[in-house]
C-alpha cells in the first residue's frame, strides 16, 4: 500500500475493512450539508437520513469497485478523516453506469439521483480538461475538526494527484466559505461560481505542477 507521510500522521489508501468507519465519518460530516439536504430531502424530509446513508454507501462502494483513490488520514490505527476522489477514467455525470444509477434510485429516489448527476455535470463543465479528478468527499471525524487536519487531508490528495501521470489536477465543489478559504490556501484556484438547484457554491481546482 502506498503511503504519503505527513509528520506523525499517516495518509494511506483505505482497505475494505475501513469502509464502514469511513461511511460513518462521511455521514456525520455531510449531515447538515445544504446540497444534500436539498437533494435528498426534496421528496420526503423524514427519509433524509436514510437516503444520505444510502447515497454515501453506494458511492463508496462504487469508488471501491472502480479502484478509485480512497485516502484515509490515520493516527496509528484510528481513522481521523477521509478523502475520496473519482477520475474521469470512470464515467461521470450523464454517462454514469446504469448499475450505479439503479442502486442510487433504489436508495435515494429518481429525483435525487438526477440531482446528483447534474452536480457532476456542472463540476465537469468548469474543469480545464477531461484528465481531471473530482474530490467527491472530504471529511474529518467530528472530534478532530478545527485542529488543522483538514489541511493535512487536502495535502494528501495533492500528493496523490502529483504522482498520477494521467491527471492534470483535481476539482471540488464547495458551498461553505470557510472550507473554500482552506482550499484556496492550499493552491486551489477559483474556476467559477455555480448554482446547483438552490445551493450556491464554487468550483475550485488544484492544478498539478506541470499539469
């Protein structure tokens, strides 16, 4: 397993045994995210938490099955944070695989699945080439937030990206100004302001050196 060293912490690829804890970290981090609240709560707000769990579970499973990078930030054996990237080697947006669409529809509903697809379409439209990754998820466990570890996790993604000869960089959609500030400090650049449904945000991009 490839390791990216960050002082006393370890940033390594997740194993299958890590996925359950990773899903829990992502669920807690994205529970109050405006985009997911709008997309997954639009038909029945009482089912929001169930749909969020399903969306995270299915996306993690898809990323795992497609050998996409799932990076974990560890302190010893304890998983502190997760970053999940998907590259355009996997069909995204309107070209998503039918098996992914079916599982998402069953877990979140037709309208929610279409909104998730449209989010990817809008992100991809702002990236400089088809050789870019998209940061689907990035999160820390609640008790480890506000300690500067988010920066470490972003740096792990950048280190991974720098070693990928087929990639030009990594894009991300950010709808929180505090998070946007952190990404911009880590050499991401602002590509465009976009609206996804009623949620306003920005597409940011990290350009790999010589990318």
